[in-house]
C-alpha cells in the first residue's frame, strides 16, 4: 500500500484535510501530517516532513507527499535529501492541489494502486471541478473521446440509477471505487443521460467528471475474469444508494472458530445440548408507578423514549451481521408512520404514553400472532420486544440510563419468557451455556439470531420452563425435546457425555463442511440452504451450503412498503448468489396470501386464510406482479445458475398457468430456459404428484405446511401443537409417495424444517429424497449425517418408520442414529 504525507503551513488545515480524506475509505492508507511550526504558528519544517515520511514509509511500498504553497514545496524537497537515499527513491512530491488531490489519492491507495497510479489520481483531482465550472457554450470539446462503437464495448454491462440525494459525490463514488478495485475486472462507467465517454471505475477523479446527480442513469461495463461478479455487486451497491456495507471479518471454518474467537462478537458451541445453572430473566415491565402528565408533555416523553430506543438499537446493529438485519426490523416499527400516529392519537385522547404504546403495539402483536404462517406469526415477538424497550425507557425517565439486563454469569443457561433479537444479540455467546424459552417456536427472530451465533436454545418449554428458579441446574437436548430441571447424578452424567459427544461430532462436521456430502455407499446428495437475505446467504456460504434450495422472496422483500422494482429484485437475487459463491439458487415466487400479507399486497380477509387465497392462487389475481418477478428471475439467471419454484400448488391447471406465464416472459426477454419446480405442501399435490410434476425438473417438499395440512394441526396452537410433527408416519407416507411417483428425471428435495433435523437425514434419504435444504448453521451437521448413511440401511429404517404407530415411535427409531 502507498502512504501519504500532507505538508501544510497550517497544522489545523493539514489535520482537517487528513480527517476529510479518512472518510473516503473504509480502511484508509497510512496518513501523516507535517504542518505548522506549532499549533498556532504558520510555517513548515523540513525535519518534521522527513520524520513523517520515514514514519509512513515503515509500513508502505512508497510515499506520496502533498503540499500546499510556497515553502512547503521547498521543505518537502529538502526532506527527501534528509532521508535515506533508498527511501527517497520511493517518494513522490505531487503538484496536485491539496484538498482536491488527497481525496482521490486516498481512495486509490486504499484500493491497492501503486505510487504512480496514486500520484496520477491526485493530479486529476481538479478535473471534475474544472469540467463542472467550465463554460461549454462554444461547443463540444474536440479532444473528447468519441463514444465507443458496439464492437469496442465489453460483453457485460448493467444500467443503474443514482438515487443518492446529492448524486455521485465523493463518498458514494469512493464506495464504488473501493468495490470495483476488489474484483479482478476492468470496469468503466458512463453517464447515459449526458452521452459522455466512459471513465475508469477505479478512478475517483474520473468518476467525479461524470457530473452524475440524483436520477442520472449510469452504464457500468466490465470485462475480465470477474466481470459478472463485479456487475452484480455494483447493482447491489446502487440499490443501497451507494452506501457501503460495514466490512465483515473473514469467516473461519476451523472448529476453533465455531466455538469462539478472540476478537469480535463471540460464538457459542453451536450445539443443541447444554447444562448449567439457570439465570432467570423477567421481561415484564411494571408501569404502575408511571405518572402521567398533560397530553403535550406525554407526547414529548413518548417521542423522546422512541428516539432513545432507536439510538440504542442502532448502536447494537453492528455487533452481528444477522442481528443487524433483524434489529433493522425493530427500527422500522419505531419509524412506522401508522404506529406513531396511533400512539399520538391515543395520547391526544388522554391516554398516558405507556398506555398508548401498549394499546397500539399490543394490537399489532395480536394481529401477527393470529397469522397461520409460523415465520410471520412469530414476528409478534419483535413487536413485544420493541414495546418492552419503550415502556422501560418511559418508566425510567428521560435522564436515566437506558435499562440494562443484569450480567449473565459464565456457563449459565438463560431462562426467559421469549427471546427477542436485542437480548439474543446482547448475550456473550462465548460465555452463556444456552437459552430456554417458556414460549415461542423455532422461527422467532431472537431464536434465529441466537442460533446464528452458536448459542444452544430450547424453545417452548412451557410450564416446565416457567417453573425454573434462579440457580436451578437445567439441562436440555433440543434435538430430542428433553428438558430436565434439577437433574440427578445419572441425568447429569448422561447430559455431559452427550455434550462431549455432540461437540466431537460438530468439530468433525465443521472440518469437512466444504466437502461434498456423499453417502457411505457412494451416492452424492446436494445439501443447500434456506435463505431469507443476502447476509443470510453469506453466512450459509461459510458453512458449506451448496447453493440455496429455497430463497423466500416474501421474506427477502418483506419490509418493502411498495412492490420492489425488477432491478431491485434481480440485484438482491445476485447478491444472494454472490454470498453462496455463485452456486445454484432456487427462487420461490411470491408465497403470500391472507396468512402472509405484504404491505404492497394485502391479502383478502378470510375466515380461514390457510385454506384461502395463497401462493399461486393469489398470483393469478395479480399477474403483472407475478410477471415482474419472473422477469427479475430470468434476468438474474443470465448471470448465475437459477431455478424457479412455484408455491401452494394444488392442481395441474395452476402448474400450466405458471409455466405459460414463464414462457411468455422468456419469449419477451429472449431468455434461456431455466429449471422449474413446484412446492409440495398440500396432500392433494403429494397424492397427484405424477400429474403435477410432468414436464418439471424438480419438486421440493415443504414439510412445515404438509405436516399441518395432513394432520389438521397448527403448530402455533398450543392445544394441538403436539400433533404437528413432521415425523408422523402419515407425513412420511406422503413423502415416500412423492419420491416413488415423480416422473423419471425429476429430482425430489425437502426444504422444510425436517431437512434441518440432523437425526432425520437418514430417514429422508431412505424415503427417496435426493436433495436437502436446511438452515445455514446446521448444514455441516446435515452433510456429516449424509456421510454416515448407507442407503441400504436408510431404506430399511424408512420401512420401519412407515410402519410405526406414531411420531414418538419414529423418534425412538431415530435415537440410535444420534
């Protein structure tokens, strides 16, 4: 890397210039200031300049010296005579203007440019200002290069729009340069609206000459080994208004990295077994002591409390990539206009701020809790978590520190009513032994964050968990749904032995996470990941996932208030593919309806939404929305391997309609064919699979819905949740029927929760399943379970399970496999 020394007559000016330059790069190059004779006296000192050069040169390949006026040039030249001659050969004194020169120089140096390139960038720093202020009324510049001919253009390009309010100014341009420099590709950028010639995407000074304001259309072209990858990344950057993501630490796949790291946010064991003393967290907020004031004062207190909670969430966002996504949803609740208006309205009517928030957010939580879909229903936890934080802050008062949970002792098991994302993100995963929740299921956001950090968790412990007291010894095995309070000596010994065994298995699995999953008798099984965001994909890529078997588009775009544009969707799909190292991804079209509403596509009010207008049934009512998504999918498929999958299919007529829409979109775009499949979620689809799968490439069994529809049992209903078990022989018989009756050449996958249960892997393979798509963190374990499976033994196990009298009996059959 190249270092930079700033020589100025004014120390304040020199330090300010360097401070400005540091803002232009996430990891700026070494910078030093040699300015002023002291804090207030103007002047330059050659010996100070020499010392700065020597300091910067110690860690760099060369030094660029930027100077302001007069004697600063002489001091810089003398300094070069004072330093070692060998060092002096690696120093360049630049004639560039100080402020305009340092910004592009820092960006170029941060991107790995050599000394000559950094110096050239600095010297071009004034060009953008000159071009912008020049009087061009006399005609075009005769020296301007002519637009390239079609034959000269690189093979790949994308068109993006600058939505950043101030246009492509220094910071967004610097983000673009940093991104481009991280790929092995030659990138140019052209202003389509102005018709100017393309400029280098690695030159901040050249990008500035594009004069790209808000709304400007840019064409980004690329050629080279990573042309496709850089264009996909540029689309994602543009979709974020050219705001760079926080740099992520490189993930390690070693067993030590899974258990914890010396720096950064810590990780837990990643197991589903834990034992330790209970640390009970009471999350109810007592508002009885809250003293209400006038409506005006209450509104001020309400706004201040919401702002303080929002600030606290923003500070916590950066601790964990997945937690950042989840906590962003909490911020959205606090910023929701309808929620804030509802609170303000109740306060104006005389309610205290505490009551207003309880009524409004309580109602939102109730609406979520009434939904039929597990994932959507458990968003009620997010709402209740935000409500608790606001109430705590209101009760504490504006001048009190934000309420904090008491520290969790090392090795303790946290017992809590339900785990919200803020609490999960705040736990020291390397110290806490595990978490037990009284209520809530496996798809709550807090549970997802905890599992992403390797924290063992047992959900929905019910009355047993509610009865746990502080310091009680608690042990659990989440895989077998075993929760023990105050275990005796034998139970403690068994749990500790199980913990050691699982740790050994996890170490072995993680060590082979990126190896193919091949059964003991030589059959390759694809193990992919279920994905809900681009960051989710990055995480799954580090666990060895072989692409994605399910991209849940209704979750990826679930926070959008308006239907995402074709470009926005395609960019997100490519970002997901990038996170999975460009392996094949399976994009499920909009799976929305009465039970899974989206802000831009509210479902109709239905007495029983689970049996209502969902999935393809709803898409037939909004074909334009469906077609737009198909266009985005086809666009993404031009740059990365993609499969498309249609949800909630019951009849052949629905399949034909979807295929016809896809064929029309492909014809319109001139797009190549892509593999097509359907979800098998209802018994009718499983029973008639031979007819429904005709002409398709694959089918994927959604065991969550298939279980609920088959057994008429809602897992979110405590009264019947024990019936909703994917291991029930009735569900297993439908999976076997699908595997036995699909047309030749049609692959059978499972993407429901059952595919994430390591103990069920052998059984699924024995039933005839070809592919598994699991949640990212369990992919190594699933792959290892495949390697330990012999298909002959798995088929024998499947026969026993199909003949078993109950799901409990099937679990007993699987227990030795663990």
